[in-house]
C-alpha cells in the first residue's frame, strides 16, 4: 500500500511539473515577439519610423528597430542579406528587384514629389542651358537619377555628349553646393532647404512634381519612394504587417501635424539640424497611400520610365504581385 501511495504521489508530482512546464512554454510562445528591422535612409520615409520607435507603437506585438542605408547598392545588399525584413524603397529599386525575382513587395507609397533641380547660376532658365555643364545627381538608379535624365534628354541634349552627370551622396552634393564648388544639382528635401539656408545664391529652378503635372495633369502626383518588405516575411505575418501599415500611417500624420517635435526627434536620432527639418517638412512630400490605392500613380510612373529606358525599372512593367494587398 505504501509503495502504491508513493507511486501515485510521484505520478501526480511529475504531471504537475510537466503541466507547469507546458504552461511556461505556452506563455513563452505567446509572449514571443516578432523582430522587425527596417532599412532606412536619413530621408523623409524614415521619420514615421522614428516616431513609432519613440512611442512603442508595436511594442505589444513586435520589437522595432532600424538600420541605415546610404546608397541603392547598400539597400540592395541589405535586401539580399538577412539582417532586415522591411525597407524604405526608391520605386525604381523595388521594381528592378521584383523583376529579377527577388523576394520583395511594396506595401505603401509615402513620399511624393520631393525632387528639385537647383543651381547657383543666375542665368539658368531651361534644361538646354546645361549644354557643356556638369550636373550632380544623388542616388544613382533611383527616381531622382532617371527623372533627371528623362527631363534633360527630352529637350534633345545627350548625357555624356552634351553634358556630364556626376553621381554622389545627397550629403556630399549638399556640401559642395553650400561651398559654391558646383553649380547644378538635383536634390531632395531636406537637403534643398539646408543648402538654401547656407548659400543664398542657391535657388530651385524646377520642381519635378510640377514638371510631372505638365505631363499627366494637375490632379496627379509624382510617386518617389515607399515601404516594402520581404514577401515571405509579409506572408508569414499578415496581421502584423496590417498593424505596421496602420501605425506607420498614424506616425506619418503625427510628423506632419507636429513639425517642431518631429524635427527635434530627427535631430536626436539622425543628428540633422532641427531647424532645417522643421522648415523642410512641408516640402518633403510625405503622404501615406497603400500600395493598391497607389496603383494609378505607379502605372504612370513606371510607364514613362519604361518608355524612356526599360532598364530603369528592370526591363518590364512589374505585375500586380509586386503590390501588397492586405485583403488577400
């Protein structure tokens, strides 16, 4: 009888320990958070991410952090690597990668317009005035690059024959323009504002959004950049991606509604001048639109670049699979 009681006690004790372990394991599984690492440049699309991290917008379901990229080449390496799973993407880059069979989808478009052609040449009025000149362009193979090429060559000039294009980083171009060492440059905000505040000779000659409207009408917009992620990551975390998109839109709207606070946050995280950011924010072209709603604007964008230079978007118009659809 004593042996039986000991056996029963051991069984009950073992069962209790096993059950406790199961509960703990279940708790651990429930509490386990997805790790979201976003690859971003020090540019407009990153500002809402800074806000999301500051407020812990996804803390109940995920850990959110960022890694910086400074060139399309670095971004592509990041996408092909394994350190990040969501990315701020120039629209030319996402199309090229998707058409090459890379595991990527566009979830939203968040930056519109934002590209400007600037000069210190007081006599410059038209693209044809660039004959014999040197133009500096940031982010090779990005929208600023291909659109600059399109607008210049649409006037009859040939890059490499009639004028020279030099590629560099946005910050280097800004520094050269501030120092008066270059005369002509395509730039994006907030660099345009930074340069104009430090060199009074710098002026904006063309807004690419205005030039775009000359082609497609006043009601259209020029898409520039968006957010996206690895297709497998998106498909494995549908609810989280929908939540990410919702929180990103909220954070973007906060940035627009609170320019001073957003500028201070950007200065803290990116070491960029808060006064410059605050002044530039209204011209940064920030507006959230999910990938599906962006389709008409993307079609205009990709069709024009395809007709100009198919290589710019990966040789063909990407199919609808490139665009994330939260309804699927």
